[in-house]
């Protein structure tokens, strides 16, 4: 099973392709956009990067870091736009199951601690996943959601637990 993992952001989107059967990183990319560029140009860059990754032999699922609403409405809107562009591109160019994974769930799945730091998550991924060393923060986040989604899809019991935790976390 191959999973396209996406950590959406208008300024720096992390993308990975994770092979769950071999537990290895197949591809990684960080899409950095310039803050002064027009929003449509930034969204087009995210779409183009996803189309390049999905042109490789297929994947079975797309895993997104779930959106959040922070204190700044404008920033939340930009993340939502980036997430929408990424979701649309992933569906158009690749298809597969769509999984939205809350950051705490991914951290808990990877490290055993839902409040783990980004450094702790990256270090654990480097231990567990072949080729996962030297990731950007955004690539590590994307890989964490890809690994979590793969576990949920491959083990129905894990899906049930994750859904319960997701519902509790959103209340």
C-alpha cells in the first residue's frame, strides 16, 4: 500500500509518498512559496507539485493533516485554501481513499505521545521508516499522517480507535 501524505500550508507544504508494505519513504518534497506571490500562484505551485508526485505509479490513499482553526482567521483561511488545492489535486491526479488525520493522532501513533514535539516525531520516524532521515518539519508531519493512515486502512481495529479519538479530540 502506498500513501501520499500531505501537510498543507500556503507557505510550506510537505509531501511524501510512503510504501507501507516495505515501511519506506519513496519520495518527499516541500513546496515553498513566496509570501509576496499572488495566492493563486502559490496554490498552483502546490497543485503542480502534487501532480508531479502522483504521476509515479499509483498510490492507494491520500492522508492529510487535519485542518485547525487558530486564533488568526486569515491564517486559517490560507491553510484551508492550501488544503483544498492539495485535496483537489490529489483526487484529480491520483484518487484513492482520503484520510484526514488530526496532528495529535499522528503524533500518538508514531511516538506513543499525542503531545510529542516535532523533533521527537521526526526522530522516531527516522528510526522506523527506511529513508526518513533528513526530513523537513513539513515532510515529517506529512509522513506521520501517511504512516497513521496506512495503519488505519490496513487494520480495521486501528481505524475504530482512531475515529473515537478523533471525535473526542474535536469536542
